[in-house]
C-alpha cells in the first residue's frame, strides 16, 4: 500500500459518533480536539478515536465514511460491535 487513506470513527464528549476521512489519523484527531477539525466535533470535545481502517484508494475511504454517516445510531453501534469496538468503556 503506497499512501494509505483512512476512514475513522470518533466518540464525542456528548456520546455521539463522528465518522471522517484522512491520510493521517493521529494528526486529524489532534485537530479535532483543538476545535479545528469540524464544526460538529468543535462543539463536542474532547473526542476519542474508536476505530480506523486503512484503504489503498482514497475513493474507498471516502465511501466508507459516507456509508457510516448515513446510518442510524443503531446501525453505527452494530458496525462498531462487529469490529470489536466498545465505545462505552472509559
């Protein structure tokens, strides 16, 4: 894989999920926590990284982000459980 692109999921301070896309997960999470990542996360800090998946193609990471964002809360929780992510732990 040359330059990977990532789809990631954050847990916001209010308990909501945020799905995003980046080529540098660590830097992007830091940007979100600095209040500069997105309007949504700026008002819901701090955020915690729950999940990240690498893709070889930018389109595939963007597609994963789009699909996650357009699911119900229950479907997002099912996605996270299927990937062994427990967002309820501290």
